[in-house]
């Protein structure tokens, strides 16, 4: 008996990834609608590929984080704007303001540690190695983000979808 699943004509992996990224958009849209006020103790770690198409960040940040970067939306962020395909936000890095424009397709992880919730997304390219993302060090950042975005086996609500790659 052949254990290899038939090739699907329906791109389920892409559909699921797109749906999960829409969750990020909806959550950020709710924060935008409340004038940037996060409810309760909620705050977000958002990891994204700095070289993905459509990402716009200052050159000094791109130099410090040439592949992947994690930002924290907690206390010191402003001008949050959410579009269908991504979001913009202003943050402070070493006391200097910076505006970031991030497409949802560039996001590789979204975590809300206040409720132990996280989403992880497939890498953008098949040949990229998985590394712990660089911490952006925006002024509101906590330093334990790497442990928060690693899949846990303690029953936390981390959703990681990884459809096997065809060989």
C-alpha cells in the first residue's frame, strides 16, 4: 500500500496560512479601532522577515536585522494603521521614532503572552534555515521573546501549521 498522499489540487497550506494571518489583522484592527489601547494586560510580539516584499523599515534597523526581527506592541507604539494586506506602526528604538510598514505575508510569528496565545507561520522561502529572530529592542520590548515563540509542549495555545514540503 502506498503511504504517499496524492497531490492536492487545492492549496490547503496556503489557504490556512492566509486565514491565520487574517487573525493577526483582525486583532490589530480591534486595537486600531480602540485608538491604540490594548485591553487588559494584552501585548503582542510580532516577528517578520525584514527582506520580504513590501516591508518598509528604516535602513539602520534593516542593517541590524538583515533577516528577521521581532517587535513588541505594548506601551510605546503609536499611529497603528491596519490595511487588508498589512499594517503600519510607529515605535521608538533607542529613543528614536521609526515607522514600520509590514505586510501580513511577512509575519512569521504572532504571540500574545498575556493569554499564552501564539501563531507561527511557514517560512517565506523553502531554502531558509529556521533561526531565533533578532530582538528589535524597541523601547517597550521584553527580552524573553525567544522562549515565547518556541512551540511549547505544556499545553499553551501555540498554533503552528506546517504542511510537509513536497520532495
